[in-house]
C-alpha cells in the first residue's frame, strides 16, 4: 500500500488528516481521490440527491477603496463610473427574484466609505419586511470590519444591529487564501487572515451562520491551500457556524493575467474540491463552483465530493466585469444534476429541501 492509499484509507476509517497528508494528496491519482471523496460525501449527504438554490447576487456599490489586483469590478469612489444603488432599485431586483421563485439574495459591494450605517440597516429591514420568504445572505467580513471601524461601533454590536434588522446569514467572501504572504501580494488592503477568522468567529457567536470560501490558482502554494483548509476546520471545531465550503479558481483580468496563476486547470480544481471534502471533516456541504469553472466542470465536481451546485444567479456584476456571463436557469442545473446521476433538488439557504425533481 503506497502513501496515498494509506491516507485515503484513513479517510474512510474516519481519521482526521494532517496538513502533510492533505498536501500529499495533490500527487494522488485523480480518480482514486475522487472515488473516496464521493464515498465521504455519501456519508454526509443524501446519496442520491444534489441540490441548488434559486438566488440573486446584487452588487449595491462598485465604489471601493481596497483595489484588489484581481477585481475588474471596483472603481474609485470619486470616479464617474462609481455607483451606489438606491433602496428602490434593490427592492425591484428582489421583486424580480421572487417572481421567479427565488429564495435567497446575496447583497455585497465595495468598501465604500461614503455610505452611512442607516443605508445598510434600512436596506436589510425593508427587504426583510417586504420579502419575508427571501433569506438575506449578505455582506462580507470586509464590509462588517469597515462599518465597525468607520462608525466606531464594536463589531458584536454591529452584527446584532444587522441581525435585528433581518439579516439571516453571511457569505464567506474575502477569504481568498488565509495566509498573509498571499494576501499581501493579491489583496494587501484587505483584512489579515487572522482578522478574517476573528470576524467570522464573531459572526457565528452572534447566531449568524455563514459559508466559507477559498480562491485558488493564482500565487498560492499547495501547502498554503492546505493551511487555509486547516484554519477553516479549526474555526468550525470551535463554532460549528459554517454551513458550506465553496472553492473556485481566480478569474484573470488585465491587471492579473492568466500567466500569473499558479496551476490552473480542471484536474487541479477537481483535486482541490476532493481534498477539501476529505480535510473538512466537520463541514456537511461542499459546493461546486460552476460560475468560474463552467457548467460541465461544476457538474463533474459532483462526483469529486461536492453535493451542491450553488445558485442559479440572476446576475453577478463582479464576475460579469471579468467577462463571465451569467445565463444559467433552474432548468439548466436540473438537467446537469440529472445527467451526473443524481436527483435534482431545489433547497433554501439552510439546505432544507423545497422541491425534488424526480
């Protein structure tokens, strides 16, 4: 039995993997890795079902002072292209979501120091009151950190204010790679790895659940990916607040071209989702990243440890700015899931099944 077989056997026995073992699996045969990740997925989730959610991403402002290298969406707050949506504009977008049977809205934007605290709280309050059936899965670690510092309100109180207004949960954006060497290269103005984890811990302590993310294939090493997964696993041991893990590859832009990426490709992505399923033994759900990987790769990831294809997404202005088109319908995800050999099921944000498409 070689080293990879021994590590995979440990997974099947329910033994937690070390960092070194997780990194070693990147040299493992892809299909062997996929078979074990698929088996572990079957133990965590209904074996025959793969899920999706009908949702919409709303970017309420592109004005941002952070200026990440890889973001084609942001604009300086004083530039002519900068915008901030009105409450009426956002309400209209949520109305369109509801008309299509959508149940989740994710509202995120740039770090815009020109927005008042009342804007955020009134936005959440109005959406919660007008659309109680829609789960408000919104704002990011960076946004909460900025709001707390700008208005001089302790972060636990900020989170209570948002929760009282109607916020239901928090997306895991801004994690990128939770290693400061990488963050200083690709997003030096974002919070540190330790601060991201600290804010997310406070999110969970406030009674708000969240997702966790990882962005790969840029300037990180394999060992740094595993360090990222280990930090997420450690926080999940403490709080149990992460609902799902979502990895994706970085979309190249003019300022961050394809040549800068570390090891792009379908095999690398599939190995990453499989290893995440094995390393994150305390996460119930792993989501495939069809939005950046493409629908076929997202479909294939269902056989490498993923149990969910994420959202239909009526729009995503951030990725559209990088040339990624958003044209996926409910019917597309149903077909892809069925073709992969699973029963498609529409879920809500809490992974409660709303409809099974037998």
